[in-house]
């Protein structure tokens, strides 16, 4: 184990510049998301599209758009923008998200309601190959204190790095 750590540190010292170049740029992906609401409002399974840009190996920005299937009330759509910090190696990564999200719900009577607020969470990613990662995360999708709405999201998905 000590020799493995020494080898990794030696390689990192030699290739720090190359590492920065290989861990920045655009990425896109998709997630399957289980969304759970407080106050027994419901649970939904949503599909989410993800797009982002890593400025360097540690900092980036990300946008997400998702929607769920039928329900009452129904989670019609949501979108979010995040600031993302990440720590990664050749095997896995850990990341934190903080941002703002907007959700749209509709009921049986075709009335819609929008909720928005702070969104944050964390996740882990596992390298499949140089460009593809498998990610799992838990995040607070929306917390709207005015209407006492609290949506938690557990997701799994993949992303492709350009």
C-alpha cells in the first residue's frame, strides 16, 4: 500500500499540468431520480438531463432539467443551476453542489404551482473509462420555507466528459 501511495504521489508531481488539462471541459449526462416530498405530497420517479463545464479539476458549473410521470400532484418539471466543487482521482470522485432550483407541479384540477429555492447536495462518481462516469447522489432539490415544501432527490446516472 505504501508503495502504491508513493507511486501515485510521484506521478502526480510529474504530471500536474497534464492532469489539470484532462479534468476540465464540458460534460453531459442523464440521471434517474427518486424525488420524495414532505407532508405526504407524493413520491416521483423523474428523468433528468445534466450539462456542465469544469473550469479546472476542482470547480465547475452545472445545469439540470428534469420531469416526472403521472401523479397527483404531478411534478411536471424542474430546473436547477449549481456551483460544483469536486475532488477526483483515476478511480472515483466526490462532489458537492449548491445552487438554486425551480419546480412546477400540477394537480387534478389543472392548476399549477411553482416552488423555488436553495438546492444543495453531494455525490460520488465512479470512473467507467476515461470519458464516462457512473454517479450517485443525494440532494435537497427545493426547500421553500414560505409554503413548507421540502423535496429530497436520490439519483443515479452517467455522464460523458468531452
